[in-house]
C-alpha cells in the first residue's frame, strides 16, 4: 500500500505565460512544488544549454520568474529546462521541462522538417501522411495474422470439447 501511495506523489510543475513567442520576447514562468532553499536555473534547450535566469532560492517552493527567448533563435520547438541544485552543486530534483514554440517573423509556427517560410505540402517526403486510399501490405499481413489467430483459437476449443465428450463412468454397485 505504501508503494501505491508513493506513486501518486507528484513533483514540481511549471507553466509558461505563452507557448508561442518570438526571438527576443520575454516569457513568464511559474511553478509549484520546488524546494524553497535550493537555487534554480532556467536553461534553454539542453541540460547544459545557455542559462536564461538564475534564482538564489524559490520562496515557499513557488517559482515566479521571467526569461527572454535568445536573440537569433530560429522558428521551431524548444525546451525550457528548470533545475535545482544543492549548495554542493549536485541536483536536488530531476530537471523539469516545458516545451515552447519560437515563431517566425510572421508569427506562424513552422511546418516540421520544412523551412520556416514554406507551406508547400507537395514537397513532403514519402511516408508522411498523404491522402491515399490504398491498403498497404503491412495492413494485409496484420489482418491475415488476426484471422489465423482466431482460427487457431477455435481449433483449440474444438479439440478441448471433443476430448471431454467421453461417456460418464458407471456407478459402483453397492455390496450388501
């Protein structure tokens, strides 16, 4: 029962004031569940990435800070990482992550794998989602495996019931 109770304990949680920002824009970050006496660092896109903000402590365990999206950041998805360290420099908690999108000058999110200015869906690589009504070989193989599995199950059940159809043993005659 103690293991089940331990599994329900949550760690720190963070929220960004916006998930879409431009390079150079200031973003607010709030959070709860941090260790009040340990220092916190907000880093950009990696555990060893550029430090955006450093806090000497997190009063009451509630994080309330701001950071600026680094200038020159290209449009795309990035990770903001918050870590806390003890006085000896070791981590006091697992790093907490928040995902945000850096938008282009037009304020739109880029298409994954395409240049920020491109919206041409005809240039998609083979294998990505397209409008195609054909049935793939993989789908046919999975259907065949499913039909074979059901057939084997039914054959096994028939064999089981056939083996149990024997006649009932005769009752022993009582001696007088």
